[in-house]
């Protein structure tokens, strides 16, 4: 898909897809949205009492969520296995044009940006001693997951009105099965239809304060099997 680089309100860059009339991140701040939704509400929440964390990301995109996960893990020092799905991979040259160095101020973190995008697809690669990346060039609808495998899901697909096929009851039943008990799914989306699908799949759904420009976001927890 054709993309255009756009600057968001917090100074970080995102991509705009004219074909979908959609941005990869919030125009109110790509960096702050990823930190708020996926790192603070997701990784910090699930990783408090775990030494190893398996993450599934739906929508690798620019790699921002993965990069910020590495940043958090420089503090956490957990063993993280990061499995990301992306049907339309971006080129490393496009990532360079986004000038992450203008809004990611940690030089150590920037060292990992290129490997996130240049390492091979469809095989696990150690980006750091504590962070293993598996990029799958595939479609969420057709990919088969092992049951009870992941601790945390970053659900970062394009909005429901742009890619409705990724926001169905069947998709969330599939993701529910892939999560471990007490695992969680986080998303920037707070639409009623989304939350109803999550509840129908068996999740306990919480509406949390959203990032800048959004009233709410969603965190959904898979209850313990003995509850």
C-alpha cells in the first residue's frame, strides 16, 4: 500500500495510507499513544510478576511498539519473545525516512531500530540477549496459533471501519484461545462493537483512560480457568 510520512502532535512520525484514509498511529501523538496503550496498559501491567513474557502483536507497522518494548525491557530485564504479524511489511528505507532519531532520544534504543526491520522474516532472531523477535509475514485471519501460548496481545490493527475483517467475533475467539489464562489484550480502540466481541469470546473487558485525544482505550483479560 502507498504511504505518506506525517508528523503527529507530539513530534513523532507516523504513516498515512491514502487508499484507506487512515494513519498508522494517532495524529495526536504516535509515540505517546504507543507508550500509553501498549507499554503502560499492557507490558507494565502483565509483566509485574513474570520473568518471561510472550507477546503477540497484530500489526508490526513501523516497529514502534517493538522498539518501545525493548526500551521498557532495558529496565524490566525480562525474557521477552515478541511475535508480530504483518501482511504489508514496510521497507527499511522508508523507516529511515521517518527519522526516528528526531523523537527517540535514547541512542542505545536507536541501535535496535534497523535490526527490527532488516532481520529475516518467519524465523526467530535475538535482537538483544533478552528480546527475541519473530516476524511473520502473514494474515491474522489465516494464521494458526498454538493454544494458551501468549501472555499479552498488542492489538494494533487498522480501525474497525477500515479493516472490518480483523474485528470479528471469530478473530477474538481465536485470540482468546491463543492467550494464557490471566493474559491480556490491549488496544487503542474503544468501540462498543469491539468490546461486545471481546465479551462474547470470554474476555473480562475494562475501559481505561485513553491516550491524548481519546477518551478511552480497552484492556481485556482472559480469566483464570478455575474462576
